[in-house]
């Protein structure tokens, strides 16, 4: 029997991961993706744009990309 994740995909909260070291993003993404939608930014400036609701911000379902 399959156990369901804590949250259905459509009900997941979004987390913004900000770091200029891609290895850190990889690690955090691997830990967080099973339970959260993950957006990433490689700079503080980009993170602020994403947090402000920039429509070009992308959800990152598999790997990391500067959203």
C-alpha cells in the first residue's frame, strides 16, 4: 500500500531557497521537494524579485535553476 506524502501536490506550501552555492541548493532541494514546492534563487536580488511575486518566477520540480 502506498503511503501518501504529508501534503497532496496541489496543497503544498512553497519554500524559497536562496544560496549562491549550488551544492547547498541541491541538498536542501532533495530534503524539501517531497513535501514542498521549491523555488530557488542564486542571489539575494533574485530572491527578492521572486518573493515580490515576479510572474517570471518558476517552480522547480526536479533540479535547481535560478527561478
